C-alpha cells in the first residue's frame, strides 16, 4: 500500500514540537517541585547542622519546629559572663549597674542569641532563656507585620491583670536598662513565666511552641529552688530561736540552783548543798543538749544559706547576705 503525503504537512516537525512541549512542561514541573522542596530541605539542614546543645534547649523549652528554626537561625551560643559582657555590652552594662546578671540577649542587627552558661543546678535557666530570647525575634517580626498595635494592647492588658510583684520589678528594671522596649520584654516575660494568659495573647505564642508550658515549668522549677531554700532557712531560724530560748531558760535555772548550792555549802548544810548541786548538774546536762541541738541547727542553716547565696549569685549577681551567717553558741560553765 502506498502512503500519500499531502503537500505542506511535515510530520517530523510536528512530533518535535510535541516533544519540546512535553520537555518544557517536565522542566517546569521539576522547577516548581524544587522550589517547593527547597524550604523543607533548608529547614532540615538547619536543624541537622545545628549544635545538639541548642537543639536540646529548643526541644526542652517546648518549641515547635517553627520556633526551633527561628531560634537556631540566630546561631545561638552559650557564653560565660565575660563573653556576655562583650557580646551584649549595652544590656549587660545597664543590668550590671543595677546589680543583675544578664542571662541572655538577642542582638537584632546581627540576628544573634547569646545565653549565659549556668551551673547544672540552674540548667532550667538556660532552657527558659532560650525561649525568652527567641520570642524577641518573634515580637519584632509580628510588630513589623502590621499587628504590633494589637499585640501590644494584649500584652499590656495581661500585664495589668496579672499585677505580679516580680513582674512589676522586672518591668521597672527594664525601664532603666532598656527604655522603649517595655512590650518587647513583656512579651517574653509573659510567655515564659505565666500560664494564665488571655486567649488573644496566647494565640500569638501558639505557632512557635508545641507546649509552652514546658518553658513555664522550667521557670517555675528555678523559682522553686529559691523558695525551698528560703522556706528551710525560715524553719531553721524558728528552730534555732526555740533552742536558744530553751537553753537560756534551763541555764538560768541551773545557775540559780548552783548559787543556792554554794550558799548552803557556806552555811554548812551538806544536804541542801548536795540537793541543789544535783539540780544544777541535771539542768546543765539539759542545757548542754540544747546547745548541741542549737549548734547542729546552725550548721544546717549556714549550709543552706551558702547554697542559697550561691544560687542567687549565679542567677542575678547579688549576694543574699553573707553577714547573716549564724555563729555557734558556746556553752557556759561555772
């Protein structure tokens, strides 16, 4: 059979155009697929290449993947106090002049977060500080998006409703150290320290945390450390006062009996002399035990005070009061 090709129709050229069209469509599909995959791949590499220490801090603070990425993209670093003074010089100098240690800072211009290295007993401070500084970046982003006015209104409403003495003191400190950044700092303070927030404010935190309560819990655990020590110091103070009062009462009785014994001895009455001296001896033994109890309590008190003082110094640079160390009581003797 013969095939007759009509003049003007080029079958080969038509097939080439179809192939070209398919190839172009394929290239476009690949191109858009690469664009769609670029961000997830970039996010994966950001986390995969990040410091495991920082990833752990982000996870333990309850950050979501979005919050974790914001945190890790600041290339966060743990630094000692001298490095903190250098890397966050403006904030550190202002806080130090008020007697506080800068626990972390977010440098907006360089998009960097620095966190003060804490002793193991205060590790939760690092956890809460990581979330605290990450939220600075979030606040700035929300403010630049046109929602700043609504956010600040929600922040101020919650601040007024909470009316917490610690929060008020922090805000007063920021008025001196970071004037103009009141709501920036309050946004982080409220998010990392309080669970009783209104829903409109809580919604601003929601995208950046899977469980923001973990950060609040870390803050509370640190606070509990101090409160436990203070509670023990108060209890031990009461015990020392009771032991001291008991010892004073007993030694007074012992001294009266001793003086009576001496008087009867001078009067030549051996029976009354021995009777009162026995009372003195018994009371003095009780007094000695009371003094031993007092001194044991003093040792416990001073040990807890030393621990508390250490925590306070590490946390905010202030000594509790070394002068309040209690001295052991000396036993009296006739």
